[in-house]
């Protein structure tokens, strides 16, 4: 429909242009894919990308809604009529999305890539990019007006877009120099920036500054889609404080959580015989905010039990940490869930008519997509605000700082033992041990650490190998003060506080919306899968055998995304579980509000 229209419409290009896009996909889907492509070439700031996904989705929604008798726009509520509604609608949606996205990605370090792709999509859809007017009645002018409104709103929404999204933040702690053992902390419960010799953003863009700057400490005060106003602490949803070292009520929880992350790191050993069954018959179906796995009695679509899916635990941990890491050249967690949503939509469209919600009327692909994106990206935008509000307020420490700091102090289990310190690591056989003359004697387990008698050792991943193509870091006894998470050596840990996990909040919020929009908790066909081939890892060689991740429900996938951050050494349990709870609330609120825009009942 994109090519209809004529020169005097002030909109579409001349009739001789033939649209050269996949006609199975709606125009909304094409623009969604364009945002994801732009995100992949930009700095991986999930807060900013969630906002761009939401604002472009809302711009498209407003253009779509203007031609619908019930629907109400979010930023621009207009009522329009047209002889060819489909053609005008697609044109207005395209101009709105294009103008918003060009403005947002022009400052990107790889703007040339991002903006060129946006230009190419306009050309492929046969729309004239030189039409910038907001005056008059043409669909192009209408789309440009919507973009103007959205961009004006964005200038005052608290994100400090004009200032490059910069915000005031002073770290309580000096930087942790990753290449040196140990760390010093003024407050071991607060976030500590990392300093690296070579630092890259999560998607591989080289960074000039070698010390991290907190991304988005102010984000809790950005204007949301469906959340309440933040309180005086900048919190829209307060998860309550995380466990703290030295706090009598939660000190032990803090220490146990640290050991848990070390234990996760210890599983990243492809030579181990340990296995795990990834089948939804065993995994998933967890109660919100817990790790207790129940599994599903059977596939509700086929009526059959889920087949076993046993893989090496050492492969699973590495695969799951990388798949959900949303690292090099990725679309970051908010975008990742858009990809999952698009995958689900493609499968649903093959199975029968599309409906928005379990009992909604049959709709075409465009209506389905534009409603899905408004609700989904309203939710991930709000998840960023709620999660980063907590990050800014609680300013919580990351595992690399916890383990190095506590390990440098000693052990806190045996007051009469070697290297006792009340804030040290908990001793746990095979996980956290003190190096002794006996344990480091020739042929003994700490033999390689014989020069460090009296120090604390941990059984963990040994770090990125020199040749990531063919070697592995492997698992072994290392000094606690040298522990690193399972991540790229140029990235190590994200540049913001830990509590709550953004991954967990984004993922659960998205899962709630997908459950609501599709009308089912389950992936199409009752099973979602992602296969990783034997050379599919980025951080080191592997996996040894192919691994197929499986999820029955969107919530199961979201839970795995949250738990993956413990395998990756990026979060402790409290970060993940509180993030899931926030995400569930955010997703439900976004869906409820989106529905009122769909049916016109919004107040």
C-alpha cells in the first residue's frame, strides 16, 4: 500500500516507485526492525533504547489511531478520514517513526550506519524524505507533526537528552582496577566503577575513558508511560533494600549470595560431567520472586509431555550467560524482547487469525503489531525507569567488588582460623577455602597458589583465554582477589549499580505484556526454542556440543534471563528476584493503560 498516492498529495512519491520491502511484514514491523538495527550500532544504554522504542512505537500508534473511531493517541490525539485509510495510515506512521528515529540516532557514534538504514527504509517504502513540512493535511505532514510533538515531549521528560543524557553522580568508592588484584572500598555496599586498560562498550564500541561512568542514575525521574510519579527518593516502585554487609539482619544473606555467585562461576567448566535437563517438563513454572522450579506437566497445545533435553551444565551456563547478555552488536534487553515478540507474532500469524488479547476480535497484522509495540515498549520503558530508580537510590555493589573486597579481607567463618575477618568470605569446602602450606604443597589442590599461603582461594572461572576462538578459561582455584565474571575482558561488568537487575525487570515486564497480548502464557505451539551451535560462544571457545534453550512460557524465558546474570557474574540473587517482581508490576500496569488507548476509555 505504500506506493499509492501521487505527487500532489504532498506525501508519497510518484506512482512509478515500487515498494521493495517484505510484504508479509507490516509497516510497523519494518520500523520496529529499523530501531533494533539502530540500537545494535549505538552505545548499549538500555534505558535510552527503551525510551526510543517506546517513543517511536507511540508515534506510530498515534498515526494509526487517528484513522480509528475508538482509539486514542498518546502524544497526539487526532481524528482523520481518508479514501484509502491503509495507504495514508502507513505513510503517516512512517514519517512519524522516521523523524523520531533520525533525531534520536543522529548523535550516535555510528550515526552514519543507523541513519543510512533509516533513509534506506523510507526509500524502500517509496516515501520522499525531503518532505519535512508539518503544515497541511497530507499524511506526511501529519506524521511529521506527531514526530515534532514526541520530540518536544522528550526534551522535557527528565532524560536530559539535550545534555547527552548526562547526570550528576559521585561514586562512594574509588575505581576497581580490574587488571590488579583486590580492591579498596569506602563503602562495600555501594557501587564501584571499574577501570580497564582497554574499555569497550558492551557492543564492542571502543571507549576513550577507561573508568566507568554510571549510566542513568537520574533515570528514575524520567516521565513514564503508566507508572506513578516517583517519590522523594526517585523511586516509582520501592523494592526495599538489598542485603548489606555488616548489617546484623542481612549480613549473612549478603555473604551467602556472594558464595552463590562463586558457585555459579564454578559450573562454567565444559570438562565437568555434570548435566542439566533444560526441558520445560523440568524447568520453569516458577512462582514469582523464587528460584523454585516446578516444571510443566505437559504442552497445553499438543497435549504431550515435554521431551527431556539434557545438556552439559558447563555448556549451559556459558550459553545462557551469553545468550541473555545482550552483548556485542546486540539490541540490548529491551530490544531483545522486541525480537522475541516478533518471533512469536510470526509464528502466531501462521497458526491462525491474530487477536489482541485472548478474547479480542480478529485483526490484521498492522493493527496487531502497532498495539503490541505500544504495550510492549511502554512496559520496557517503564521497566527502565523503575529499575534505574532503584539503582540510583540503592547504589548497590556488583559481585566483582564484593568478591575481591571480601576475599582480600579474609574469611569470616572461623574466628580462630587463618585470615579471619568479620567481613570476609564464608568458607565453603570446594568453593571458598584458605590456602595453607599443606593445601598448596606439590600435588595438592592449591599447588599453583603456593606463594599465597594465608589468602582466600575460590573455585571459579579463570578468566578470558588469550585465544577466545579456540581456548577456554576453564575452572580452577584462583585467588579471590583476582575473580572476574564470565564476560568480555574489555567489558567485565555494566556501568551502573546492581540493584535491581535491569535484565530481570525488562524481561518480566515484557513477558507480562506478551502473555496478555497473545492471550496465552505459552509460546506459540507451547514451546519457544533457541539453538546455539558448537562455535556459538563469543567469550571463549564452545559450547562443546550444541545447546537448545527451551521455554514453555514467556515468563519462563524471563526467569532464565534473570538467572543468567548469576552465571555471568553480573548480579546476586537479590538483584534478580527484586527485578522480576518490579517487572511483573510494570508489565501489568502498562498493559492495562495500553488497553484504554486501544478502546478509547483512557482518562
